[in-house]
């Protein structure tokens, strides 16, 4: 799934980003600082942003892409308005977290690490969040749901959907 990067809407951020790169690029190990700045400014690091970095720093795009995809703090996709975290820690896993996760993936039509085309949801798999007594657990925009059953997922997701897209 790909999202179109809007140059016009991001013009101000791009100008700020380019002057940041100009300031940083001669420093040793500047790529990580530049990538962090880009992730912070745009919320993700699409290929268009990587091309800006490559052009200004003369670092090959393949090298930049390799770093972006290696570190989990960088994302190639924008995050959804509602970030869903499904705990795959041991307690949650043995109590059915996988079937909860599978139901969320089916319901939204996306995989872990992806974002729905309407930018409403993204899914992440997380480690133990310290609520094992409530396993299996998921969070949506900071709200915690415990003792989950796959059959409850649709209703929970609907409460985060805008009226037009409720199923
Ligand atoms: S294992 Fe899921 S909250 Fe601890």
C-alpha cells in the first residue's frame, strides 16, 4: 500500500527540513539526526523525503532506505489517527492474542506495521505492556482493552470509526 506525499501541503516543513540538512550534513554521523528530524516533521519517511536527503547529502538512496527500514523508530508509512497496539507478550499470546490480531487485520484489511488508506488506523504488535492480568490486551489511542475475544473486535473498532465508514 502506498500513500501519495503531498509536496504542496508539506512545503513549509520541506523548507525547514532542507535547511536542517544543510546545517547537519557535514557533521559526522549526521544521517541519523536527519532521519529523526524527518520522521518528527512529516510523521514518516516516504521515498520522496528520502530523495530530498539523498540529493542534499549525496548519500545513495539505497543506503538511506536501508537505514530507514532497519530501525523500528522510522516508518515508511504515515501512522493512523488511531494507533492499535496488540500485545504479543507471553501471557497475552497464550490467551489468544494471535486470534485477536488476526481479527483486527481482517477487519481493517491491513497487516502489522501498516495504515488504512483513510489514515484512520494503524496496527503495531507490542511487547508486554504490564497488564498481563487482563490478557489478551490491546490499546487503541491509549485506551486499554483487556480479556479480549476476537468476536468483540468489530464493535470496538466501530467506536473509533467515523460515522460514514462504520460497517
Ligand atoms: S504479556 Fe500482554 S500485557 Fe503482559
